């Protein structure tokens, strides 16, 4: 379940667990850069979990150890996750440029120390992005994520930087 009206930005989904140092090249492999989008999406996270791209479902949550999104600044890395339906990324720590790109595209990405050891693969995880709260396994564990600054929450509430700029241009913000 997702939502951003009334009750804040919240998600509940199945976790896909990854180890440390997941690079932008694993998220958006360079050898497919000139292929059509449907081909590129089939190879997302292939080196880490070959089944991910074919089995991830809308609303699922990526959970990873430290340094998620390291490497280059390619915007296609978070975009591919969003295009596959990933609702939110949680990691023990995030590469700063990946986190910024993700939020600019409307994909919540939160640093949550200890999340990779608290979550089991395929377990249900609830995330309250605005409160910085992560609930694992039907309330079994509650973790605190780093809070996202309010201006970046505004970007997420509107679905990314482009919708925010359109709202500003139209005088709706």
C-alpha cells in the first residue's frame, strides 16, 4: 500500500534483501545503455540477484547493507527501480548522489542503520517516510531511519522534481 495524501508518505511491501556496495552499474548496467527500456529493466540488479527484475512486484521494498547506490551518478539507477515498481529503498547507508537522484525522481530512499540485519528476505516491511520509522515483521522490530529534510519531502509528496516544478510554474505551490 502506498499513499501520500492525508496520512503521509507510507509504504508496506515485501523486502528484497541485498548486501553492501550495490553500485549504480548493478542497478543500471552500462552494457545495456543503448538498448530499449524493456531490455534495460530485465537486467536491473542482475549481478546481485538474477531473479530480481523478473520477480519484483509493484510496492516491493529494496533493503540493503551499507553504501547502496555507490559509483557513478547515473540517474537511470533509481529510475529503473521506480520503473519496476519499487516503492522505497532502505539501506544501512546510501551513496549521497543516489539518494538525491532517487528523491528527485520521486523514489523515497532512506538511510536506516541496522535495517539489513533486522529484515529477512521477502518479509513484510512498513515504512513511514515522513516520521523516519520502519516496522519489520508485524511490529516485531521498529527502526529509526534518518529523517528526510522537509524540502525533499515536498519533492516526494508531488512525485518528483518535475511535478514540483510544474506545480510552481502553474502557481499551485
